[in-house]
């Protein structure tokens, strides 16, 4: 059961930044839901060296058609030079939940 829905992942420098981004996207009806996971430790390559950071992760559910608008808004609000904004398709889910996502976004 393929869908036109996606999960978008965005890591943020703080829980406050994650909440601000989530709230803005929700108010604009670009996403149906945002789950914020605080207390992550990320390790990554940055500017030629290994780095690490304490971060919060925002997990958002929306329609695939909204990705570009979500990307634009996240970049506008985000503190990182290169924020993580990635999407994965939702291939399966309950009919009721997937319907709720579709009805909740513009």
C-alpha cells in the first residue's frame, strides 16, 4: 500500500529550537504532527573533522507535496548552516492514521 505521505526528520541544536520549528509548521498546516525527541548525541563529519553535538530530533508526518515548503520554513528558522532535513516515504500504516495525516495538512 504505497502512500503519498512522508516522515521528515530534522535535528536541532536545542529542544526550544525544535519546538519553534514544529509549532511554525503546525500553524501553517504544513505538517500533521511533530514528535520531539530531546537528549540525542549526534556524531558526524563536519568541515574535515569528526564532531559531536547534543541535539533534539523532530519527527514530522506530512504529505510528500509539502516537502519543499517544509524545507523552506525549516531553513528560515534553523540555526545550523546545513540543517538535516530528510524525508522517508510512509509505505504502510493504518487507514485511519494515514487518513488523519492527509486531512490535517493543506
